[in-house]
C-alpha cells in the first residue's frame, strides 16, 4: 500500500497554527489531497470589494441613462407646473413691446459723412439730452470750421468794399460837379469874349484870325460842359434806382453771405445732434470708428412710455380708444397700466411672436398703441423693448 502524503502546513506569526485534519483517503484512487488554508477577514473583504465596484458602476450608468431619458418627467414631478389659467372670453389678449413715445430713434450722421470718423463722443448710455444737443463730433470739423472763418472774412471784405465804393462814388460825383461848374464858368467867359470879338470884327477892329480863335475857345468850353455833364450823369442815379457801382458791391456782399451760409451748413454736417428730447439707450460707434451707414446710437423719449401691441384682426372690433389695458411680464414686479391711445387702420403681418415653439407666427394683426399712466411709465422706461403680455379689460366705451 502506498502511503498518503499531506501538504505541509504554513504557519504565520499573526495567528496560531492550524492542525489539519486527516482527510479520508481511498487507497484505490491515486489522487493527491491538498488542504487549503482558510482566508482571513481582510482577504475576504478585498474580494467582496473588487466584485462590488463593477456592480456599482453598472448601476450608476443605468441610473444616469434613465435620468437623461426621463428628465422632463422628473423635473415635472419635482416642480409641477402651475395650474392652467382660465381665459376670460371677455378679455382681449395680445403681445406687445415697451417703446418710448415716438418709438426708438436710430441717430445717424448727416448725409455725405460716410468717409468721416468719430472724433469725439459727447454722450454715454442713460444720458438725458435735449433736442439739438451735440452727440458726437466728426473729424471733418476742423477743416469745415476753417472754411467758415474764410467765408466770414470774405463777407467782411465785401462789406468794406461797399463802403469804399460808396465813398468813391460820392467823391467822384462832387469832383465832376465841380468840373462841370468850372466848365460852365469858362464857357461863359469864352462866350462873352466871342460876342465882344464879333462886335469888334464888325467895326474892323480885330482880324478874322482873332475872331476864329475866340469862337474856337467858346466851342471848346461848350464841349467841356457836355463832357463833364456826361461823366457826372454816370454817378447820378434816379430816385428809385441805385448806382451801378454800389449795386455791384452789394451783390458781392450777397454772394459772400451765401458762401458763409453754405460753409456753416457744411460745418453742421460735422456734428451729430439729438433730434428729440430723450435718453440715450445704446451706443454703436465710438471715437476712431468710421461712420459709414451704421447709426451712431439709439435714443428715445422715455419720459413717456408706450406699448406697441399687435392685436389679432378679429379682436380689433372689441377695442376702442381709452380702453384700459393691463401689461404683465416676468421682469415686472407688478402689472403696468395704461389706456389705448391710437388704433391703426392698417392690417399687417405679425412681428411680435411668443417664445413657445408651437406659437403661430403668420397671423394678421393691427397695431394698437397704449399710453402708460404716470406711475407705470417710469418703471417701463427701465425696460425698453421688453416683450409683454397685454390684457384689454372689457368696459363701456369712453366718449
């Protein structure tokens, strides 16, 4: 009989040695029987942990997948939607937008300023301005201001030229008047000498040569009178007309004044001014940027706010001037109030649409303007262009 072999027993210093029991052996089977040492608590815990981690990973993956797929249902369960609001059939519901009176103005540079650049910006967002205030200065301002100075000097020179012309005309007229009087005096003397010579000639006291000389002198004096009178007539205007020289000088003044107005008008194109009293809502261009076709800024008369409402064409017959309106929106702590100020006569395509994906966007609407009251207008001025929901309350027509 072959003796049975047993495995050696390993001993550890941390625990007492274990004496293996002798296993039952079958002498007919040549199988070696080996005894395994039992695992410690730490070893068993390590094996369990290694199996638990993949299991947790699979569970977490499944949970995340379910959460993504069922997200809407979960959110609805956590935050249930508010109960549906009952719609009053007597109330007209519509969408609107908060706008200043006269709508938002996009202020651009004057015509012909496309190549100019912003030299100086005088305002900022939320600044209050008056009509005519300078909002910005273009880089063409120094050149056009110099042209204005030249035009002013030209006008001053033309005025001085008029004064000088008037003085010259007056002086020349006086000189010609004196010349005419002298010519007339000389003519009187020569004519008297000619009469005396004729008398002496009839008595044979003077020769024919002396007589001809006296007659020529008288004739020359007469021609001098005619010449002086003709020259003086040029500087003597009729009672209802002006001398030509003075008229020409005045025309030069008119031309200079026209040139000055043109230069001043050109200078105005280097300034961008406020078209209305209002508040600066947004600025689009800054110093150094080219004007082009872009607006400089947006502004509006926010001292009086309005609501531009788009009402379905089928609901318009239920509205009338003076009808009260309640305006609500998420950013508004409390509703705004106002009254219908104007109802358009023009049916157009809807522009203000609901944010809901299923909203109908091809309706035919009529614009209705609601004027906000004194308490609501200042609050609406802080939310220009806000989309709001408008409810027109049923009431008797205001006469």
